[in-house]
């Protein structure tokens, strides 16, 4: 199974599927269409039913049930795109067998190392097989490790008909990294009662909570006057932006928060004396705290506009996604089956919140309860990304175990 997975993974990361949030097409980049076609062809070659590639490059298929009794249909989902944060072109993976616990040279020319001094989790993988980048791109384990894990697990189920399972629905989505992965997902057509995204990190990760999320664009309108005669007349938009930023809690930023702590994250800033703009993302697990964060931005703007005597600070809020815990709590068996499946594979489940979002967070509110399961990857979205192959093999075992356990349970089919 290790070779089957590794071969698939290396094949998939060769596709440049970096998404582009400036694009208005679906998917946002051509490379995702090319990988979607490849996956469709592979699923068809495996003999699966209902293999489809729609006009938006969503790929779906179904492994028909092999049980004589009714079993709920379940799904497994992963995304095809890689993050726009780093290049995904000409990825050159490096395979490190029997990792010795020392620095890994990623790139000689750049003197770039993957070091346990900087990334202490590496120490957990002494003796394991790691796949790293060459330091010039991201790796793409997020989420091509998830795709390869699903494909490997389904191939195993096709070849081992003695393992009972109901209908298994497979879905591969575009543009998850830019928040659009669920935009055109056909929940009814997918056919699953519940699903799991295979899009997490370290071994044992089982995530059924995520941030409530919004974006905030703050526009500052200044009044530019020649600086030599500006006294009492100039309103410098950049100074307004600085004043606004200083009103936010200094410690409630990503680099100073963890666990269930929320934050304001300044993503970009630009401007001149005449006009400036700050772009924030707002994150919090608690709904009330989340609403308070949005209100704080609005109140700072109101206060500044009152001081200025006119509206020069304009806040535009955009809702992004909500905490899937609100929906998953209604379906406790979805998480309990995943937990039981991990334990059956000798894995200690690490149930924790996602300090981010997944396709599953939106799908859960669209009627498809979808927690998130680990892939074995670390340091996503940059050149220090790496994958522990043995951890991914455990993810594959978990997928198979979920299918088997679901088929073995008694269900009320009325």
C-alpha cells in the first residue's frame, strides 16, 4: 500500500493546481481542470459508478455497496488546489527514508534546511519516511495527500470485496484554498448522508470545530494638500489607517494566539495621503465573541468619523464561513464513528479545533455533516511543507475502517 500511495501522491503533486483569488472563473486556474480530468479517468478505470466531471471541475464517483442490508451512504472529500501563498509549479519532492532526526537540506543554493530546531515536530518522525520540497515551492500535501489517500483506500476496497461497506461517495473540489470549494458542490447529487474531508495535519487529527470567519475591508479617505501649506487642512489617509489599527487589541493577532483564542489578522495594507486601505480577516470560535469583533471594527470607525466630523472611515464586512460544530452536534454519530475507526487502527484520536476552515465547514451548513480527518502533513502553504508517509498510511486505514464500521452498525432505515 505504501508504494501505491506514494506513486499516486508524486503523480498528483506534478500538476500545478495553485488557485487564484483574483480570478473570476470556476475553477480559478487551468491546472485544476487538468487534474480533475486525470482523476475522473482514474476513477472510471477503477470501475466506479456515476463517475462525473461537471462544468466547474468538481469530480464525483460512487463505489456501490456490497452489503445485503441497507447502510447509509457516506462520503470522502479532498480538494485539488494548492494555496496561492507559494508556487506550486514544477514541484520537486524529495523522499527521505529512515529520517535520522537531523537537519534536512532542502536547497543547497539557498542554504535552506528543514530543521528540528525550527520545527520540533520533526523529532517525532525519526526512522520514518518523509516527503519534503526542494525549497523552491510548496509540496502540495494540502490536499493532494488527501486525494491520494482516498484513491488508495477506494482501490483497496475494490480489490478486497470481503470488507463490507455501503455506498461510498467520493468528491474532489476546486478552489478550497481561496474559500470557494463548496460554492458549486451538489450536496443532493453527491448522495451521501454524511462525509469526511481528508484535509488535516498530524496523525490522529479529528476536527469538528472551526473558526467563525469574516473579512473586513476598511477604506480611509483623506484630503491631500501640498505638505508645505498643509497645516490644519491635510487629512492623511495613511495616518487614519494607522490610528485605526492601533485601536485594535495588540495581543489578539495570529502570532500571539492559539487554541480557542480568536484574532484580527491584517492581511494587506496600501495607500497614499488621499486614500488608504486595510484588509483584515476576523476569526473566533465563539459566536458571541465573533459578533463582538465585527462590532468593534464598526465602532472604531464610528468614533473616528465623529471626531473627523464626516464619514472618512468605511468598513465593509463579508461573511465567509461559520463554526461547523453548530451542525455536527446534531449528528454525534458522525464524529464517534471516526473516533472508533481511528482507535481500531491503533491511533489515539486528537480531537481539536481547526484554526482555519475546510470545505466541510460550509458543507455541514449545506446539509452534509463533514468533520475533518488528518493526512499526515505539516507546515502547509510554504517551502517547509512535509509529509510523513506512515501517518498517511494510517489515514488510509482510517478511511477503510470508517467504511467497515458504518456497514457493521445497525441503522434505522425508516
